[in-house]
């Protein structure tokens, strides 16, 4: 692996106001440490247990993001360790996070995950489900959750035009959600979209946060 060169290349290709999450899932502690030594401080994990092991072994100033499908029985673990849960995809999970955050007396930052890709395999709320969820949570106080924005993935395809259309759709949804539900809320500012193969398109379409694994750790 040429982590230092990889990071340099990625850093050169993203604007300073776009945040980089180094997706370190499945990679060893030593590998993450190497990226840390290059100056990276934000890492993404997709499994609760793996997150816990890495948090405990690595420097304390790392900001950990949880980006995987989260089961409600792992919520407590993840709420303790993650600065941002990017993958909230149901009201049930939202409510479990609110309950846990209250119990451990913290405020948890989250993104709502939206499904815009063509594939059925990808998780996330459909746009309709997203607006239904927002209507429900508008009526119920959730003082222990701060909704920071949206996360989404494009279809895994070579068709650049399709990828662009999906990111564009996500950006339109983001703007709609912001103006409807968070017009004066400065915390709602994050649109997490773009991975190793499509992040340049995502940035062109309005991404504020990219999640890159393979292009760094290979
Ligand atoms: C694995 C993963 C990534 C990183 O994907 P790469 O193609 O390796 O850059 C980004 N986002 C999510 C949600 C992931 O699960």
C-alpha cells in the first residue's frame, strides 16, 4: 500500500471545503495509524465491534464516523464511540438512538441515509420514506439527536450520466429538506456523497463530504 501517496492524490483532488472521511473498514490498526500519521483525523467504520476495537487502540483525537447498517442492539456501542452516525435509515433506529443518547446523557450527530441508487441491495430511506420520517420527528421532540444532513450512494455502474443524475437528485432532496425542515438551523449542512470511484462527480453535484476507502487503502 502507498497510503501517503494515495492520500496526497485524494487531497489534491478535493476542494478544501469538502470533508474527507477515510473509510478504514476491514483495514488493520497499523494501516489506520499510517493514515493518521499522514494527518488524517476522520475515519469511517461500518461494524460496531470493529469500531470499538479501533477506537480503543488508536489516538483519541480521531473523529469516528459510523457508515454501515446499524442494528438497534448495537446502538449503544456506536453512540459511545461515533462522532457522526451517517447511516440512519429508519424511524425505529432514530428512536433507538434518541433513547440511548438520553440514557448516556449525550447528543448524537446523525445523517439520514437516502436511497437514490437503482440497486435494491443498497440500504436507505426512499425519498418518500424520508419525508414521512421527517414529518413524524417534527411532531416529537428528540433533544438528544442533531440531524446534520443526508448521506447517499449512487449506483455502482460505469454509466457516469446515471451516477450524476442520482447525485443531482440527492442534492435536490437535500435542499428541499433544508428549506422545509431546517431553514434556520446552521447544523444542517452536510451532504455526504461520493466514494472512491465517483467522488469527483459527487463534488461537482454539491457534496460536502466524501467517504473514500479503496483509493486510500490500496
Ligand atoms: C465502504 C464504503 C465506502 C467506501 O467505498 P470505497 O469504494 O472503498 O471508497 C463509502 N461509503 C460507505 C457507506 C461504505 O460502506
